């Protein structure tokens, strides 16, 4: 949080703003106004939104890995983010034409709810395809995720094709993932959904621990397995959808953070869930700080930074687990 609040091309000083609270006189009134505007209207909402999205994506990855009992499950890799993105793109492109009545009815929550529905449908289809007799085949899951992601990408391509020039510019930058458009309105729109999803996930640790022993054993331990799985699917879709709606495609957070923590603190979800939320928030804030300074005064899309870290990490996981994935 400290790095996020003190990093940026503008040179605005957080200390000046804090000092003004205690009556310290800045060098000039112009500097004080500028620093206040940058800190409160740009950096603070960006930091808060980055924390929420980082925690949401990391916890979503952990929940999917627990549900599928496989470390490769991740909203970005198995098509869930693509489905959520399709919902958001549909609203961006058609929100003023064919979907105008829906936009007028739902207001600022339209984008988030469209992403939620897209992620929910994708997650449900993925689970139905990849799971048979209570067992999830990793090869089927990955291939189904690729197919669903490709299908969502194809429909998204149609939306991009019919988009106007201004919409196309927005979609291009949005698709790479960025927190540059963070503001208080987006926090008010996505924040409650993400916070609700994170709150629900806090009560899922017992069920996730039981699922690691198999669905039959979890049922014998008193877990209502089918209802529990539906709660996990809806929670993942809500967290991913709300995140994708405001930040675009930010990949690999959901696979890097949970797997790293499993190596450090073990598989107990009572500790993994809060630790994943904290490390996910920290990881995304650090990636955002890098994206702001690496090509300053321009800004690199944060999705590029997370992919640069997550890609090699994913390959490392595959190399460690390749014997288990042979078929």
C-alpha cells in the first residue's frame, strides 16, 4: 500500500497531504492542490481497487483449485475470465443500442452483473463438462477451458468488429488489463460484490479441506457437497466478473499466489484463504507499481506484467507435475 501510494509519474507527495492534516504549510498552494488531487482522486482509488481485484482473483483461483482438486485451475486459464470478459464487452459495445434498456435499468452495476453472468455460465459449463461421477479429469478440464475461452473469444471478436472507433480504443486497452481507469464510482460498483464474495469464501475453508479427500468422504463428513459446489461456483463467478468488469484481463494472479502459498504454509484452507487474499492484493499492487514506473511517464498495462511473472511460473508448475499429467 505504501509503495502504491508513493509511486507514480506525477511526483505528488503523500507526505505533503498528510502534513496538511496536521497544519503544516506546503511550499505553494498550487502544489498542495495538485498533490491532494493526485492522491485522493487517482492513487487512493487505484490502490483500493487494486487490493480488491488482487484479492478477488487470487481467492477465485484458490477456490477453483479446491473445487477441481487441481493446482492448474485458474479463472484465466480455463475460460472463466474470457466468459466474464464477453459479458463486459457486450455491454460496452451494445450498451447504448440493443442493450440500452438493461443499462438504464441496472445503472452503474450493469457491467459488473453482465460479467458475473458470463463468468457464471462459463464456470457451470466447465464443471459439467470436466466432472464425471464426482471425479474431475485434468486433461478434460484444460481442453474444455481452452474451447470455452476460444468460443468466448470468437464472440468477443464479433463485438470488437462492430465496435466504433472510440469503443475499439477502450476495448484494446481494457483487454490487456489495467487499473488506470480506477475511480470512486468503479469502487462503489464493484467493491460491494467483491467484498461479499470474499466474505462468503471465508466460510468455505472446512468444505474445501473436506473436498481434498474426495466428494464421497466430504459427504460422510457432513458437507452438503452439491450445494457447496454451487456456492463455490457462484462465488468465483461473482469475484471474477466484478474484477474483469473494471480491470479487464489480468491473468495468472489466481495460479501464482495460491500455489506459492501452498509451498510455504501447506494445504490447510483455514490459513490459505486469508493468506491468499492478502498476498493477492499485495502482488497486484506491486505489479501495478511496476507498470507505472517501468515506462514512465507512460503506463504499461498491468496484464503484461502479471503475464511476464505468471507465464514462467506456470511452466515451472507443469515441469514439476508433468508426470501426473501424462495421458
